[in-house]
C-alpha cells in the first residue's frame, strides 16, 4: 500500500546551482547526497516534511553523470523540470507485483537500489497518464538497524 | 516558511478516467472535487498522507474546462503529466513577498483562490529551474472555523 508522497524527482543541469537555488529561495537544506552510477545520476535529497506513515517527503534533485543515462536523455529532450514522482510503501515488491497484475508496465524485473539505500522501481509513464512514477521502500523500514 | 509538499498538480485530458486510474491502481480515493472557473480547471484532490506541519499532501488532478486556460494550453503542448508542484506555508503573502524580493517572478500581484478555499500564487518556472512552483496557504490555517 502506498502511504506517502516520498519525493518529487527534479532533473537539473547543474546540481550545485540548483541546490543553491532551493537553499537561497526557500531555505531548504541538503539532507543527503550521493552518486548512483547505475542510474547515471548525482543527486541531492532535500527533506521538506515528515509524513504520517513515519517517513518523509523530499525533493530529489538529479544531475546526470552521463548524457546517455535516462535522466540525461530526458533532460536533453525536455529541459530542466519535474522528471518523476515517487510514492512510499512498506513493501515495494508487493506493490510492484500488484500494479503489474493490473496491467501497468513495471520497468524493472526486481527493485533496484535508490537513494539512501532504498529499494525502488518505476512504472511506465504511458500507463500512468504521462507521469513517470516510482515506488520506493526506504532502508529505514526494511532495515531498522540503519 | 514553506513547511510541506502540499500537492503535485497533474494535468489530464479526462478527469474521471484519471481519477479511476489512481483509484484502481493504488487505492487512492477522492478527497475533494471542484471547478475553478478562474483557473479554467475541473479538479480532484486525492489525499495521500498527513504532514508534520499539521497539513497534508495531495495529488491534484486537473482537467481544463477550456482550451485557452493555462492548463489547457500546457496540455496541448506537453500532453498529460506533472504540471506543477506546490509547497504549503502558513503565510503565502509573506513567502511570495520574500521570493519576489529575491528576484523570482511571482505570477500574481495578490494570491488568488485555490483548491478547498486556499490562497495560492505561482512562481515563474524559468526562475525555478523549469519547475512551475505554487505556494499555498490552506483555508484551515487561515480560517480555523472551516
């Protein structure tokens, strides 16, 4: 069951400049940064609020590390902007199986590694009224020792 | 001060079909519907979670009521997808003045009426790294009797 807006993924050309925009304009601070080589992105998570399911909602700023990454190709086509939205769940495997059974294309056979040790998958935007949709289970839920 | 992701605004061609997609796929239920003639939209709010500032996060599904509305024109150009993101604040007037002073173009001189009696304004996407950004103060915060 999807219980929160986990994050909004925003593609940008220059991560440092964009982080500084969000800090200077709204006072949002960086909660976490990492490079995800598999996804081909350098990213910053800005925590905006906590959520009623025990999680939190973030802005995820994404700079491609290579032009042929998914975000790099998207950015070349669309320019900077909202790349995807992500819903949080305690069980991404169960929810991915559930939506697949309902006829929505799930882009990964098995969930992959997302931000902060989370497990994620994506749903095809053409099956979701144009919205690239991520399902995410945070590491904290699955691995309480972290 | 912006204290939550208030909603993600999603433009769609047919509101009823899109509401049904979100219900059937994820179990999200309609919390509120309305027509905003000024904005030229028919909309449904799906409440996803409550937030640590006492508010909530929603998906806002938007169907244009006329082709020459902002959402109608956006949809004709971009197709269905994420139209804007919205941050919640207890004082949209103060935050709009603050970001205007920082050089971000604020699209309305004074906040206008948004969903569920809220007061809203928008920031120019070209000043926000491609993201059409809304600031919103909910009616509940300003008018506790509602």
